[in-house]
C-alpha cells in the first residue's frame, strides 16, 4: 500500500489493504510449504535429502555442548537401528569452537562421518538445533557455519538417502548427555607440558 501511494499516488482503502495483506500472506505460506515438501537432492545428486518426518534407515540423534568461556565443544551421537534395536554411541570434543551453532554443526558432521565409516547406506539425523536443521534442509547460506555445512553436504553424497529432522530436547536427552560428558572429559583432562 505504501509503495502504491509513493510511486503511483494511489490511495488504498482500509479494506483493500487488509485483503491485499491476507492474499499476500497466503501466497507466502503456500510458497513456504512448497519449499519444505518432499525430498531434495543435494548438489552432487547422489544422496536423497529429505526433511520429512519419515525416518530412513538407522536414526542418529546428535547433540553438542559448548562452553563459551573456553570455546570448547563436546559432541555426542547415538545410532538407533530399527532392525537390531541396539544403540551405538560415540563422542568427540574439540577446542577452538567459535559458537554453540558451530558445535552443533561439527557434531552433525562427525556423526555423518562416523555413519559413513560404518557403511550406512541411509540414515535419518535428528538434532534439537532448529537453526541448524533449517539451514541444512533449506540450503540457505549461514555464514557462521557455512564451511561445515559444505562438508555436511559433501559427506551426504556417500549415502543413498539421508534426512535431517528437528526434534525437541526431550527426545534428544541421550545425545545431550553424551555431548555434555564429552565436554566434561575434555575440560577435566590434565594439562601436559
């Protein structure tokens, strides 16, 4: 309405403004649902990447814990195989981690690397980092973690199919405790030198 007033000297009535706003909001919502519908192919075209709730193959719950004062990150993940029912866990930790989002991205990268080494052909990755899952699924640029997102995309090509899902913290407590334990292990290591 403001642009039409400025550029066309057109005065819209209140009802017109409201109906135009509603119409544009509906168009925007429809475009958003189209963006998240169905599977997406990564740049290499090898792996099918999906953001839908159906889980493909083993499910990997992943989380990170980050200490702002020391810039140390602890990462943990757990593979839950729906066929065998046996969980497999792993952890890692790193120093010089710039942010909590970077720690989450590094955790996903480590989990995907681990899954590739285990020769998984398909996998569903679940994280309680909505920002990270949105960045991965929408393929939007996130400068803070872009290099790690590029690595995740490249690693995803080694799978026939891989999906990324946001889950609530209450569903991710096992990975959360692994990540916190990994951070604590790193912090409590004696300094040798």
